[in-house]
């Protein structure tokens, strides 16, 4: 069975913006619906792919803070590992070993977040802005189609998004 879809009407867009379709679907069995009757499929915004990701959810649950993320691009900056080692050595924490490890990782996450913004800028914010613009163009395209200028802008935005994702 095809469960209700929330979000976008289409799940696939041709890269030049001349075609769109609902190619992707989440199908579930009756047994699934017996266990999770309120299941819905959410169509997420596109990033690099011409397909939108689908997520099946039974209910919206806040799972707490986001986990630690490590970005490969950090290694391109000279002296990165030395900086991390310096921070790690300078964390003065007392307690048992597991407590010390947890607290050091917590402080390292905070320092890396600040350092990342200082060195690489607000990559996440730039990515969100670009994805938001792409989403607006996709919505315009859904409602009444895009002119050549809009399709060209969307293509340019995807190129920028690809650069940011590489970083």
C-alpha cells in the first residue's frame, strides 16, 4: 500500500528543470499498518541528487541534540591535527576515565565548532540558504512551471551546493 505523502508533490526533477515526476514511493504491507497505522512518508528537500529522499515516520519524536560531526575538509587546513592535540592536552578535567573522556569530547566538539566557523565560515548556513532557494524554485515549478531563468538559477544553485557538500 502507498501511504500518505507529506511535503513535495514530486520526488524526481530533471537537472535542467524541464521535467518532474513522482517516481519514488514508500510501499508498506497491511502488517506494517497494523503496527504503525499513522505512518506517513515525508519527502525531503533535494540536495545533490535529482531525487528527493523519502522518510517514513509514525510520529514526530525529538531525539535530542545532534551527534558530533567530523568534516574531512578540516584535514586540508595546515596545522589542524596539531591544534586538536593542543586542545586535548589543555583540557584539565578530574574524575574517572570515562568521565574525563566524555568531558574532553564535549569540549573538543565546542572548540571545533568555533574553529570551523572561523576558518571555513558558515558552511551549514550557506548550505541551508541554497537548499531553501532550490526548494522555493521547486515549489514555483510545481505550481506554475519555471521560465528558463529559473531553471538556470536552479542549475547554478545545485553547482554551488555540490561545492559546499565537497567542503
